[in-house]
C-alpha cells in the first residue's frame, strides 16, 4: 500500500519539486526492491566525475504521486564532502553533529554495549563512508536494470571504491511481520492532500532546507545557497533483527496464540496488519490495515492511561500525537520522513531459534532536523520513559535493553508488568548524510 498513491497531489505545489530529490517526497512502492551502496572517494576529481555521471539518474520529486518504476537517490557524508574538496567555508557551515559523524555521537545516541561503534560492521564507524547511493524499484527487473546502470558508471573510474552493497526488499511487511512505512507527515507546499488522521501539513522547512519552518523562519543551512537550498539531512542506521527472540518472548508470556498476538500488538501499538489498537483494541482488523483512510485516523484523546494503546508502546513513543507528555515538547518539530527498508526474509511466529540468516531494518530518516531529532528520540523517547511518566522503561522494540530487570507495562486494573524483555534489534552501523538538491549535485561536481 503506497500511501502516496492515495495522498494525491491535489494542491498546487509551492516547493521546487524539480530540484528536490524524489526520496524526500516519494514513498517506496509496495512491494519494493532495492540496494544501498556505500562508496569511498579517494580522488576528488574522480568523485566529481562520478557525480556528473550519476546526476542524470538522480530522480526529482516532480509528480511524486505518480507511479515510478525505479529511482536513484544520492547522499554524501561530511567526510565525503571533504574528500570532494568542498571549500572550508562551506564545510564549516554544516552543523556540528553532522561534521562529527554518527560514531562520534554514540554517547548521545545511547549506542553502547552491543550497539557501540567498535562492534559495527565495515565500513560503518570509519572515515571511509563518503557517499550513499540507493536504488528503489517496484519490481525486480527495474531494480536490477537501475543497479546495473549505476554500476556501469562506476566501472573504470579509478578513485572511487565500492565498500558495501546491500540489497533489500519486502512486500510492505517488515521481518517481524508488521505492515510498516505508511505513517508519514504531510509536507506543506508539496501539493499533497492530507488523508484522515494525517493532521495539518507541517511547514516545509522542517523537512527541506530553505523554506519557513514551524518557528516561522527557515532553519540554518549550508552555504552557499546553491549547496544548501532544497537539500536535507539523512540518518541511516542498519539493524539486525532478532525475530527468534521476539517469538520466544511472546511464547514465554502468552499461553495461546491470541494472548501472544495481543501482547505483540501492545508492544508495537498496532496489529500485524497495521490496524492500530486505538481503532481495534480487542483483535486485529485487516480491513482497517488495508484502508488508507482509516489506518491512521485516530488519536489518544480517549485513552489517556494507555488502556488500549500502552503509553510505552513503540508507535505511541515515536508519534505521541495528542498524548499529554510529562516533558513538554513540540511534537511537530520532532517528525521525520521515514524511508526505512527491510532486508532478509521474515521468520514464522512459531520459529523460536535463530536460523543464522541476516535480516533486519535499515532505518532511514530524512528532514532538516533529522540528526537532532533522531539523537533526541534515541536519548529521550526510545531509551527512557520519563516523557510519559514511565521512568526507566524503554521502547520495547528498538531500544538497547539491560540484561536484567527490563520490563514492559501493560496498563489495566491492575497493570501488568511483563518482565524479561530483550533487545530485539542490534545496531550494525550507520552514518549521517546530507542529501543535496539536484542543482547542488551539479555545483559539487565542478
């Protein structure tokens, strides 16, 4: 279910859609296929030549609501900008956390223990991660054709090395068996008509540099203007998902399949079909999960205690909507555009042992505040519960849990604390990137 095909462009866009990369506004199709590639630039001239070669393949956001068989996105790390020979005055205009890189921000992100940078897979955590190229496609043939096209541009280009190549793809459900990727903010000026439950469009400057933000003014952007305007930031975090551990946890704490599925829904905040507990508190309703006009048309105004959707459930943490927060924050400036992808196949719910295969999630967040927001979410909303009065309780799905004493609260009379919760995802690496506009790609290539 590609929500953007339902969220049609019914208003006149006011953004420079021809200059903005497609991935900012175009959701991945369903089903989807694709590849993430990480490149290192060892010669500035070669890096600029690669940008010239790839520029015609970088798809714009024009007519983002129409089907597109495949498209290519390009993003560059701070070290990549250095490797391209970007002037020091421009480099210094980028925010400090972007310049530092994700590995250096591990403490703020709570990336410790199994998630610490020294445990990441190569090339993450090294200064060699310079450029990320991603291909999205709606079918296998177009995916392979687009990958072959950009690989052809790499051949014979000394001074640019391919460090990693990861394929991904799914039918709209992640490796835990949950429909995902459909709840996105509506960007003001994109031309999108909000669907029920989307809320008002959020100011474009929260997602694309150079436009007014929720504060009324544009956020600071890199200089010169041709480099910063119509660009955005990207947070990429690759996780390995322990689906077997999730299955065991459900079996250990539920006597029947219905009990296990209800507990799973309480952890996530939705049933596997995507139907939210707020609309289907007693059992899954696939009809809601398949209806773009109902799947997000809810709030928590009638559930302040979390009797239907627990306060600590994953989706309520990531988007509290109208939940009364103990620690005040403007939810609208904490929104990010998510373009996450799944890799590897799911495990059936009755499989309780790891089969040794790689599977998981590539978490991808885009936005003008994406780096700040992900650091905030990781520190305050994922790995703490203070903002909803839950103390040290953490996000049940994506946090790093302590070995002993971790639990999840299911509100009720009396409330139930489900103990022994584990870390169901382990971070394999990541990086902060800048996604330049198409005109900025041209500027960088000179």
